[in-house]
C-alpha cells in the first residue's frame, strides 16, 4: 500500500488561498471551518526583510497524538497511512483537538463532530492520487505522493530539498516543508 505524504515549498507560496478554497469545495465544508490554515513568518531586517506564508493542515502523523487520545476510536489510520475520522463514532469531545500540536482540527458546526484534512482520500481512491490543494495551487507549492516510492515526485522533492516537518520531531509528520 501507499504511504501518502506531501512537501510544501513555502518559498513559492504567495498566500492566495487557492488551496484552501479548493479543499473547501472538494470536501463541502464552509469557510468557517478551513482544513488549510495560513500563518506568516517575518525574517530579516529592513531593507531586506521578507514575509513567508506558511500553509498548514493535518500532518497525517504516523504517531498521531489525536488518535491516541480519542476515546471512541473515531480517529484512525487507514491502510494508506492517512489519518481519518469516522464521523459516526465522533462524540465531539475535542480531545483530539487538544492533543494536536498543529491545531489542525476544526469542529463541524453542522454536526458537532470534529473534522480535518482528508488528503482527499476520495481522489486517491479514484486513482488520481492527487490532493485537490495540489492541483489548485497556481505556484506549484505542493507535491503529493507515495513516500515509500523512491521514484515518486514527493520522494524526489524530499531528496532534493531536504524538507523538514513543521515542528521538527514533535510527531512523525508526513508533511514536510521547504523554508
């Protein structure tokens, strides 16, 4: 089975939000509960200061702290290594939200259950193996694929850029950042 992951090149991100909008449309979620969030980091001093836009989402951790604390087993990892939520089992206790060091989870106002990035598992299951946020990005910021396939675009990008997880070794994240 595949072990899906992503590289996000923040040196290319222009902060347009196309990835977030595409995600919201693909997953039918309102703007008030975005799976993709943005933060900014300033570096340097005037006149060579710069601003970096950093998109973040669920990191689909191999050692997902959200899964460990879920009392009902609603949070689980599927065979492709994608951290998923069984919304029928979620009781809305928000333990997973508290456990996530990335603050990647949101409460679905319509159901009261917790939700998050799904790595567009629907797309993956239909054979496209491409997350919607990747195809929507006009700047080519995101590279998605099988981390276990050395010939995949994501594996080649990881090798070429030496991208690292957003919070270092806080979790075994499957999303890596070029900064």
